[in-house]
């Protein structure tokens, strides 16, 4: 997703082999929630990201967002 990584860094990306089929999980790092909102807003204005979404969202059944804070020992 290089189109999206122009706006924030992906620090984790994987797909399931077992359990919930066809599940993809990705983790993005932001310094704070304002930076997250700005990155998402800017990405949505990007024609390349819009094109990616136009193709990918047809395959999407559901989506969940979870906000997590790094542990004290995390480098994030």
C-alpha cells in the first residue's frame, strides 16, 4: 500500500491462515490521534488512494478500527 504509506507508516501487516478466513490486519503508527485524523484525511484526497479503495472495498465485508497505546518499552 505505498499510496497509503505516503501519509503514515505501516508497522504490521498480516493475513490469517486459520480461524477467521480472509482476514487482514494492519497496524499504523501515529504520534497522536490528531496526526491519525490528518493522515486519513489527506490519504482520502489522494487520487491514487481513491483508486486503490475503489478496487479493494468491493471485497470488504466489514472493518474494525482499534486505537492502541504502545507499552512503555515499545519503540513506537
